[in-house]
C-alpha cells in the first residue's frame, strides 16, 4: 500500500523526470522535497516582485499626496515616467502570459 502523504509524481516526459531526479540527488533531497522547494522558491520570488512594485507604487502615491497643490498638475517628465511604468507593467504581463 502506498504512503497516503506522498505526492504522486507522474511526468509525461521521461527526460523531465530524469532531470529532476538528478537535480534532487545532487541537492541531497527527495524528488518530492526538491519539487516543493522549487515551487516555494518561485512563489516567494513572485511575492517579492509584487511587494517591490507595491512599495514603489506607494512611494509614488505618497509623493503625490505630500506635494504642494500647485504641483499636482503633472509635467512632461511625470507623464513620461508614467508611460514607461505602464510599458514595464505590460511587458511583465506579457511575460507571465507566455
């Protein structure tokens, strides 16, 4: 009888399974632990990127609220920065969709 706590590791590509098995062995861990660790690392990297973007957004928003009322009308530099930020977000979204 199989262990009910074990992950069912099925790979449609035998080369992929072999590559993961070799990497897990080199790391000195089980395949299950290796896969879970990789998934956790990827999730935390995504979380970190989101938090960095959020902090940058908060800084920009905070600066807008602390500025003098006469400086609320954004200049060409601010509009250029906003356009570049939008392009960066679109590139990031396209990368995630790929």
